[in-house]
């Protein structure tokens, strides 16, 4: 094999690599265009991928929706009472000073 044959083989190999890369890129673009999330099928597909929580707790590490909701309601009520008491205290202090 002569030196020019080796160069020709290298050049041909580079060309095939470039073609393969371009084809792969084209396939990714076409696949991304088909996999649009802003459509009903895309939304359904994405909703199936989501790991939805369970209603009841599954042990100590995985609280369920009911336990989380109970905690949120409890803390909301606590802070509501706290801010009402703070408001009453500030109102009483302002009437006491004035």
C-alpha cells in the first residue's frame, strides 16, 4: 500500500464519520421534533413519567399525601393564630401608648 492510498483511506474514513455524525444529528432533531411536550400526547407521556406520591404513608421515609396535607393545615392554623395574636398585641400596645 502506497502513501497516497493510506491518505485516501484516512480521508474516506473521515468522510464516513462526518456523514454518520450528520445523520445522527438529523435523527436527534427529528426525534426531538416528534417528542414535543406541548401537545396532548406529550403531556400524557410526561405525566406517565412522573413519580406520583401515594395517598397513605409507606413507612417513616415516605409520607403520603394525607400526612403532608395534615402537616400543612396544622402549620397554617398555627401561624394564623400566631399572627392574629401578634396583631392583637401590637394593637393593644398602640392603644396603650396613644
